């Protein structure tokens, strides 16, 4: 009887692996060259079509005001020519008292996906968004009343990225017409910006720079 129970347990474990579940979150294999596995929904979303929560770059909780004055890694100085960053700053003119570091990718403690979903998940790098664009077919569509892109891999598997817009200060903008998704990559040419994915109907750009305090969507990938 014990041997039979062990066999059943092994079979159930294999089924979970085939279903593509890690830490209770579902992932999709799009057959990408890198083997990257993408989550089927945004952080905070109840379904693949749900917008989910919005986050500033490098912050791991949602909030009511997405502005430089509330940004975690900034010593706010009203009227200054440049904002005074305290982390992820590649150029001294943007740093607080000339602060500079060599961090070009979010640390795991600042990664929304890792903090909210566990160590098996992380935010995609900008190169992974580029791979997604280059190796998949993108079709603008409406699913359960939500506009966005259906992203189809060469193996036939699908993702849906809803056009959730973004939060600037307290205003929700471009809902239903644009999608803004953070990567874990800093724009080292101008560290006031993080890199990510921006799209609307007929336009997909995987490396656009976006102000770090803006609230945007996060679509995780499985960490290696």
C-alpha cells in the first residue's frame, strides 16, 4: 500500500510540472531560444486578462501616489535640475551628493516578482522583452473585455498582455490603449529611467525608457 501511495505521489508531481506551476503561479513555455518561461498573468492579477497591481521601478508594493516625492530611492529636492538618487545610479550628477553605484539590474530584494511570488520568479531583463518581440507573433485583440496583445510562440502557446496603462502621480492613464511593463534593467545612460516594454495597437517597443516613479505592470518570468 505504501509503494502504491508513493507512485501516486510521483505521478501527481509530474502532472504539476507538466501544467507549468511554480509557487502556485502558472507559467507558459513559448519555445523561446533562451528557454525563458513567462508567467500567464501580471503581479496582483486574478486572471490573465486582469490588469493587476502597479509598481514603481525598484519598489515592491503598490501605493496611492506615484511621484518623485514618494519614490523609495530618492532624496527629494524640489526645484533641483536633477533628481537625487540613492540607489541604482550610474552617473554622479543624478546621485545624492554625487552618489554612484554599479548596479544596472534590480537586486532580488527590490524585485517585485521575487518579493511577491517567491524565489522562483523574477522580473524580466530588457533583453528578454526583446526576445519576446523577435520570436513571437503579436496580435492586438480583446479578451474578456480587456484590450491587449496576444503573444504566440513558435510552438503555438499563447500569452495575453493586457493594456493596463500606467499610474503617474495619482492619475491612471492610457488604460485599454497602452501597456507599460517594467523590466529589471536600468537605463544606465540616464538612471532616472528604467527600461521596459511599451505597446499600443500597431506598436511594440521592448527597450523604451520610462521614469522610475511611474506605476506600471509587472509580468514575471521563471528565474534560472
